[in-house]
C-alpha cells in the first residue's frame, strides 16, 4: 500500500478555498449526502452514514479519547493531495491541536493536514479499495496511521500500529 508522495491536481490551498465555499453554500447545506471534493475540486457525494455506522464512529472516538487523550472528532474534513476528504473519525494529539489552534478556535472548514490517526468505518456499500485510497491520502497528508474499522491499522510502512492502544473494550459501547 504505497502512500501518495506528491500533489496531483490542485494545490492544497486552492482545495481549502474551494472547500470553504462549499461549506458556506446554503444550497448544499441541507442535502442528504456526505460531500467531499476530489483533487480537482469537483464535488463527490455519497449517502449519509447509517445510524449503526455513526454509532461505531462515536464509540470509537470516545474510546480513542479515553485511551490516548487529545481530541477525537467524527466527520473530520482533512485536506489531502487527493482532495478534501471526510474521515469517519480522526484523533488529534494535544500537540496537533496546539499546532492547529486556528482550526479548532476559528472554526476552519477543514484541517490543513491530517491528524495522527484517521479512521474509516466500513459500511456495507463501501468497497475496500476506495477506503484504502482514502487511507493513502490521509497518510500522504501527514497522518501517522490510517485505520479501517473492522480494525485494520496502517502506517507508512504497512499494516501495523505505532500507538499501543488496547481497544478490546470499545465494542461494549456498541451494544
């Protein structure tokens, strides 16, 4: 699983400007779809997640915060070389939050680079190659790990974890 090494498409700054306009557009605000943009700034829409999918994300976000501290977010918009993609869950260390204080204080529409952990929850309709494509994009944008839940954790060297996180109890919150 090779990470993207270079920007192919619009520069990150241009993607962030395009994303800010999309987020501010009242016509797009009430659509029943999750919106992302590709590396050319074109809109991609997918159906919103099921309640089960959202519950898995929320439970995992809470578990990450409980185990690692920092800040875990659901639906974290991340600027990557492949566009502005929305991870189901992101985990940001206290250091990441401090470095990107403007993102968290000024309500920026997206993170300008990936936090340490970006997670995609596998829905019934999503193909694994699409999720691996997103994981590669998060890694190229600076993530240390990309997780695909049914938990598979990837870093730049393959399927492994640098963070020693025991999530054996996290599923209890799903019952």
